[in-house]
């Protein structure tokens, strides 16, 4: 059997498409993520429903996800797979860390919202009640 150029291109395209399917599944993320400070009743405020999909459309992953060493974000974006516990904020920002989880959430989210608002762009909430317990 001889292969012509067109057949080889089709076979190569099919192999590439099949190869991309697992990557698409691995990179799939929840549309909304519940950000909480612990078990229900432990926190003073209700959890935040974070619109992850909206942020994915506006920003690069490493704008939020980070592992700073000597002031440089050295996080490997390939580790940002759904289900990988190492990418959860609480993995590093725990009770012994500085900043702790609450300060990390507030610093990351509120400071970004303020910066975006000051640039004249539509921004997210900056006040407690607009995030905690807010339903869209």
C-alpha cells in the first residue's frame, strides 16, 4: 500500500487530535470554585463563590497561581491540573504561613480588583459582602 501526501496529512491530523484529548480533559476547570476558610461554621463569613472561568478568559494562569522564590514566580504552569492538591491556595497559605490563607485571598483578589478599577476597566468587588455570600 502506498501513502500519498494527502493520506499522510490526514493520519497526522488524527494523531494530533487524539493526542490533544487528554490535555483538554486535564486542563478543564470548574466554572466556579468555592473559596472557604475551613469547615462550615469556622469562618465569620460565608464562603466566596469565585468565578474561575471568567478569570481564565481575562488573565493568564500565572497572574494568580504562584510560587515565588526570590521575587520570581517559578510555578510550572504544567502543574495546574484539576485535582492536583498542590495548586490549592491552602497548600502553601496555611496557619503557619505568612500571609495566611485569609490574607492571601484578600491581597490577591482585592488588590487586583483595585488595580483594575484604577486602570478604568470594569472590576470585581472590593467590599466583604460583595464577595462573601454573594450570588450572581
